C-alpha cells in the first residue's frame, strides 16, 4: 500500500519523500494496524501504514501541521495498547506523518521486539 502510494507520486514527490525519509532518526516499518486517533476529543478509527520508534504514518486523515493528537494502537508484543500523544509533522491527500511524544520504556521494548518480527 505504501509502496503503491510512493510510486503514484510524481518524480519530484518521490524525491522529496526520500529526502524526508533520510532525515528520520528511526527506521520506518510498513504495517497495517488499526489505530484510534483522537482529535480535539473526538475518536476515530484509521489505519497506521508505517511505524517507527519516533512516529507513524496514518492513512485516511488530513490535519494541519503542528496539530496535537492522541493515538492508541495494539501490537502483538505489547500486553496493553500503546497509548501516546503525537504531533502532526506533515500531511497530504493520503494521510499524516506523526512524531510521537516521549514513549514509555515498556512500549519502546515492545516496539523493538515487534520490529524484529517484521
């Protein structure tokens, strides 16, 4: 899904995406995880299409850069859902790129274990 989206971008868009990807401090992993996104107190279900220790890409929602939101999602290596605040760092017609707030140690461990399985 993400690869299809990248290929659909004009060449300039692909270059910009690749440049942005190179600035990340954590590797992004392609996923498809149901995610509850809470915006201004209203919760909606969306799909997370990539994930790293530092953030995620959520498909099907468009918000302004800098918007504060809250996300909750589950992964097999975590006993409880990961529940974390985030800031929208970019948005386009396909979704939003998030930067997570500080993550709890147990969530960081669970994500690292999950990434080993991908």
